[in-house]
C-alpha cells in the first residue's frame, strides 16, 4: 500500500486518478507551514506539489518513508534538489504537459505588445477613440530570436514560422541538423541578439543563465527591438531591462515572470512600453489538468512499478526507461545483491562492463544500481539510485563503467566486479529472450541460473559425496531445494542452490562446520520475478 500526500492544489482529474488506483491512499493537506510539512512528510511514500509548496532541506531533514516528490509543472526551483538527492528522494516533474499552453501564451504576449492591445483596451474603456495612437507592427517578416530550443522553444518556433516570421535560435546543446526546416541556428548568443527584432527566452535556470540578459546583452540588440519572457524571471536583469526601456533602446517588453513573485518592487512595474502578466503561461484548463494527471501518473509509476519518468535529480541517468532497460536495471540489482555478502567489511569500488552499444546510455545507471544493491544491506543510511553517486563520493567508493561492442555469437550482458578488502569478486548476467534475468557466471564459475527468491552459494572441494552431505543437512533443517546449478574449476566447485525458504543461521553454521569439503557458504535473499516480463 502506497500513501501519498497531496500538499498543493492539483486538478480534480489528478485526484480522481488517485482514487481509482488500487493499493493507493492519499491525504489532501494544503497550506501546511514549513514546520508542519517537515513533521508529517516522513509518514508518506510520495508527495505531490505545484509551485506554492517549498521543499527545503528542513523539510527533508527526516525523510522517513518518503521516496518521491512529483511536481505538477516543469520548474522545480521550489525544491532543494541537493537536499532531496542526499535524502534519497526522487524528484519528478512534468516537462511536456504545458508546452502548448506556454508557446501559445508567448505569442499572446508578443501580439499584445506588437499591437498595443492592453493600452488600446483601456483607451476604449475610457470612452476615447484615437485609433492613430495605437498603430502597431505585424509579426510577418520580423526576425524572432529564440534562446533555448527545447520543447517549448521549438513549439514557439513552429508557430513563428506559421506567422511568416524568420526564426533564428541559439542553444549550445542543439545541432542544426536536429532542427526543423526554417529554423536557423546562430553560432553564438551575440549573433542572435544582433539580428533579432524580437527576442523570446526559453532557457532553464542555472548558475550560468541567471541574468543571461543584462545591460551588455541588451546593448547588442537592435534599436527598438522587443523582448518576451515567459520562462523564468531571473533570466533577465530587470533593472537593466527597465533602464533600456526608459532610454528607448529596447522598444517594448512582454513579461510573464519576475525575479521575485509577486513583483511588488520590480522596476518593470514603472517601465514604459511593457505588457505584464501574473505568470500565466501554464494557466489554462487543459495544461493544469494535464500537469496534474502527468504528475500523478509519474508518481504511481514509480511507487507501484519502479518506473522512472522525467526525473530531475538523478545524475547520469536517463529520465525514463524502456521495458528492456528496466529489465537490465533489475538484473544489476540482483547481481549486486549476490555480491553483497562479500562486502560486509567494506567496499573499495564497483566496476561494471556492459557488452552492448545499445545499452550505452544506461551503463552509468547499471553501475549505480549494482553499487546500491551491494551496499544497501550494510548501511543504516538510505541508499538508492537517487543518492548513489553522492554517497559513493562521500565515502570514497569508486563506481566505474565501461561499454564494449557486442561480439559475434555473444549475448547482451553485464559484468560486475567488486573490490572489498583487497579481494575481487565478479558476476556475469544477461536478460534472456523470455525477458527473465540469468546469471551466467560467479567468480569465473560458469552456469545458468534465474536469480530469484532464497538462494545459497556453496564453495566446496570437487569430490564425491558433497552434494549428498549438503542435501542431508538441508533436509534435516526441513529446507527443500527447488533447483541447483553446479560448476567446477580445477579441484573446486560452486553449488548455487535455489531454496523454497531462506536458510537459517543454524543451518548455515552447520554447513560451514563441514569444512572441508565445504569452504564458504553465502546466503542471498532475492525478490521474486515480476509477473509482467518486458
């Protein structure tokens, strides 16, 4: 049963999705103070928020059972991502849900500015009719400069082309051949600023993009050029923009977002030739319904199925997984658990080699998941994919991965090596054609085992009668052997036993007492296989 806190207002469609999902309960608690939120959040598996709730380090000081926060919207600047990562809490957002609404609002603001609609509206309401005072400009033929060519930037570009505008974009992470016809890519931001009749910003907020448009950048723009910002207020230096508007160098600005909201002291409130809106870009019925439903769906996918969608605080990890990708992550979790007993006294490093170029983007995640499963049984701290790398860095544990091309007549596979107290142990695994995980080798002993349920690894001398001795010991303890794999190397052998129930300490000690021929006994408890195979 998963318990979810709805700490912010979300659309009724999202709440209905929660009500109709089995094994899920939720509480709607709006308006909690920071202290109240911090005191209750640990009692929930997940939390749904929008922009009103601030999730701080204090909120997550005692995360309890909280594993995920889903933000109904794109921006997560109201969440302390560093604190969430350290606490092992996954942060999800809904990047696609408000794309169309934001793109449309960008054009609404642009048209309102170019055609002077707000002031003309007030003019008519006041009983006047001076049409000549409100002559505007058309968009057709003008050059639109777009900073940021992600989902929203490209949606704006599509609409600009429909308006017969010339479109020039700048994005350091986009190549020309990835863009639609009609969108020209500027070589640098200075070139973009110099050619734009109107500039619209759709960048994310980072240390390098704060005040990316300041006095120096505004001076590079054409006399009379306009600016539209429906992204984040801190992308523009409001003081510099207000001064440029006052001097007339910038001809107008349409602003939906502000450095501080509400903008009580913003100089833009006193600037001329501005169109201001109260952060309305995503405020459509359609967008708010979709962000709520998407946030709920992302939360449920993670809590109920372990599926990650649109994660924002997992370093080096895909934001979503294919079914086969999830199968390999699960395989590495099982492989790490099998290696874990050798690491009870410490771990120096984990190295994962992936034999498949198609899994290249997943290799870092596979290494992290292996390390998580190796360490988890030995730590009191929560460790998962969210904080794996952070925890490894703080503890001085190396986590490396390598990708090799798949050789002819070989299968996609993952090889993991752990170094613990100067000793190395290794395991090789794959996903078979039926979608099930398979262990192909442990410490060089070749075999084929489906890793699931209670298991025991017995290293022994390769001599007659050992199987009988082990079988009798387990039989005397009332433990049935469901399956067995045996592999030999020289005068030693490895026996991997799949059991109907876990082996007790007493039974393990009874087997260890048989040394020789038995040398090492390791117990492993693995989860059952998922009912639905990829």
